[in-house]
C-alpha cells in the first residue's frame, strides 16, 4: 500500500512547482532526493532485522549483480525523464496511462509462457485500447478553445488549435517513448536484486538510484540544450529557482524512491504473507490510476467544458485498470 501511495502521489510534486519550472531543472533535485532516501534507508532499516545488512548483500552478490542493477536504474531513469517531459506537455492524467500501458505491453510480450498466454493476450488487447482512447481524449481536449481565443481575430483563432495539436502530438509520442525503457528495465534489475545471492531490496535500490544519478547527469544536459519544449536553458537557471521549487524536487525523488523500495520489499517478502504474487505486482502499478485521479480532481487537467474528453479519459482509466489486472496476473504466474 505504501508503494501504491508513494508512486501515485510523487507526480504532484512536479505539478506543484509550477509551469515556469522546467522539467529538466526539477529532475536534478528529483535524482538527488531519490539517492538521499536510498542512502538513509540502506544505513538504517537496511542494517536491521535477521536478514544480511545491505553492505554484506553487496559482497555476496558480487560485481556483476551490481552492474546489472545500476544498468537497470540507468535505463529506467531515461524512461522516467521522458515521462516527466510528457507530463509537462500532456498533464499527469494523460501521460501516465500512455507510458505505463506501453510498458506493460512490452513486458507482456517478453514473458509469454504456456500458463499465462490467455491473461497476457487479453491484457495486451485492453492496453492497446487504452493507448488509443488516451490519445483520443487528449485531442478531444484540444478542441475546446479558451473563450479569449474564440473572440480573437481569425488568424489567431486558427493558429491556436494547430499549436495545441502539435504540443499534444509531441507529448503523446514522448509518453509512448518513455514506456519502452520502462518495459525493458525490470529483467536487468531482477538479475542483480532477486534471489538468495542477490542484492536484496535496500542495496538494490541504492545502486538503482546510482544508475538514476548517472543517467540524469548524462541525459539532462542533452535535454537542456536540445529542449523538448521551449528554448535551451543554461545550467545556472537551476540556481535561480525558489527554495520551494527545489524542496518539491527533493521531496518528489524521495517519495518515488520510498515507493520503489516498498515495492521491492513487497516482492521479496515470503509467500506466506497475505498478498498473493499477482497483487504484489498489480498494487504498485495501480498507482497510475491514483495519479490519473489526482490529475483530474486536483489539477483539473480535463476541464468540465471538455465533456467528451472527460468521458474518454474516464473510460481510459477503467479499461487500463482491467488491462493491468489481466497483464499483472499473467506476469505473476
């Protein structure tokens, strides 16, 4: 449940920073907050209990396991950076189902087995419908122009929809691209984290966040110079941010890392605990629905005047939930 709440609420920290605080600048703080939380957790909770301490885990697992987990964090973070960029263009409620939907489709395609093929194929079909409906909802939202533009001269009135459509199309493409690394990173993580000779949750998440930091340094300077939206921004723009904006970035990274750690601990828990294997997988991923609801209710990303778009995104949420249940059950079998 902690994973569900943390992974569902962290996008609100990005939204709270405001439209003027670019995602590239937010992401530096996000990565720092994530690794700080991972360090604190490793040196506190990671040293308690009957299990091996996190540093002993690193010795047992060996260098190859560490490399796999760092690589998984590097790949995951590329997807997460693209997701935050898509959220800046589309909003949380539209970007997350696109990204998570494609990620689940890719993961399902890589995990076909005799015992799960019906679940996975059914889930893939519903998730594909989700992608289509989500894109349709975004374009339906673009059809409702603000009142000020409706009364403007013809050239402005014609230009506005084209600009909004281009922005939406770019956001949809970026959200879908973010789903590719999300769909591919987990086998790398599992190679180093899982098993009696794996890193375990605390050492695993710490090294995963090392990969996040490395990936942020490499890719973020690229995004700052080849901007996804707007012009290039210099690095010193980071120091012109308000303290509250930096705090929200740190908090976002820490909340996300706490959610990922909780999900990893849940996956590593013995089978005698009350949650079944499918639920351990589905509950953290259901955080997409929580984030979608926050985007709708808190941030009003689909205004009331866009009735068709609101209906479409509502149906998207329902079908995504069904596709997630089927695909998650298949992946856990």
